[in-house]
């Protein structure tokens, strides 16, 4: 699945209202914006369901050996395997 489409506002309602204070918002433009929002949210929900089950856990088989890095993060709070905790600490 491709990444969800990020919603981008394509109409300036504030500008319209400033220039037309006594006119209602243009319905066609409102519909276009709402359709864009609906599409973006729908794609995000679909993408989430690809990785998460309804009980909140990850989908079965989603984490594989290939998806895990053999070289974890490095730094003072990580050991050479990427585990948080005892790296660089004595005692």
C-alpha cells in the first residue's frame, strides 16, 4: 500500500470571507475540501489497519528478522546490540 495522501488546503476561505463578508461560503469549494479531508483520513485508517489489529496489537507476522536492524542505535544509553540500559555503566 502507498503512503496516505497528506491533506493540503487548496482554497482560501478566509480570503473569500474577507472579500465577500455578506456571501455564504462557496459550497463547491467546501465540498472539495471535505472530500480531500475524507480521502486523507480514510487512507490513514486503511494504512493503520495494515499494521495494527482491532485489539491494538501488531498484525501477526508484521515484525520479521528482516525488518529488525542488527545494528541498533548507539550512544551512552544503548549497548552494542541497541538495548537500552547498561551501556557504558559500571557497577
